[in-house]
C-alpha cells in the first residue's frame, strides 16, 4: 500500500480505529513504513501526532504502542461529546453559510431516502458526514477539530447499534437543520443535546483483545455518562 506522506497519520489512525492494530500492540517505524510505502520520517511524525491525540503511547523498552484506554476514559469521551455537539449546533445557527445549509439539507434528504430503503451501512456514513458538516458550520476550526477527534476515538472504543427507527433519527437531523437555518441557536442546541443523548445510549464498549465482555449499552444520567464493566 503506497500512500502520500502527508496521509500517513490518517492511515495509521484509521487502522487503529478499525482494529488492524490492536490496543497495546507495538508500532515500529520500519514495519509501518513498509506497510504504507513511505520513508520512516513521515511515520515518525505521524506517531508523534497520534500520541498527542491519545491513540499512541511511548513505552520504555517497547517504543510506540497503541494506547489502551480505560472504561472511564472512554466514558469521558461520550460526556465531552454531549457538551460539545450542542455547542457546535448553537454556533452553526449563527455562523453557517448557505453552502453549509445546502449540504446539510442534502444529507437529510439522502438520509431519509436511505432510511426508507433500510440501507444501514450508508446511513452510518451519512450520519458521520452530517455531524462533521454541522461542526464545520460552527465557524470554529478548533471546535470542529475537537469533535472530529472525539468521533474517531469514540468509533475506536465503541460499537454503535443501528437506530431502532432510522426515519425518526433522520427527522431529528432535519429538525436541527431547520433550527440552524432559522438562526435559532437555543433551539439548535436543545435539539442536538436530545439527539446526542439518545444516540449515546446505543454505544457499546468494545472488548479489549482477549476480553470476554459481550457488551451492554452505555447508561446516561444528566451529569455523567457511565459504562458498565459487563462488556465503544
């Protein structure tokens, strides 16, 4: 696999999220360079970036390894998203452009159409695209970057059940876009908070390598997100 040097970080991160590199496994520069068809220089830079993001840790006598986050650290990510997603929507209501609205409305139409067809794989991709666009519409690159990183790490640590009612799920997206289009920041914030809280309950902590946990839904309270140890 040969990829551009500037894409090495993304490629390694994607492979970590997908489970190609298991938690705790070593990441040697030589093997990574060979896998992606690049020199060791961009690999070294990518590992530094991924360590700053929390995907990689450096251990004495072992070097770079995939991080092994605790259940509490995983739960903290969901709680952070519960705070930041509504903030992003409220900002989007004040700062969105016509281009953002066009993309968001197009995604809602596609999502509603795919929901009627029952295309679950496409719905998941469209949902990610929707929330990424909503974050970009906030007009804050820092906030959008934080939300993108949260989504990567949540996808790494959690499996996500398909929504029980995809049509309702996309109706919620449509209501958020309507509030953003009207410039109603408080309405956008409230709707996004409700939507994010409901979807949080569909997350199941992934078992670590060698674990035997079967997975239970994450439970929410108003003040915290808790995971059970019976089991992303």
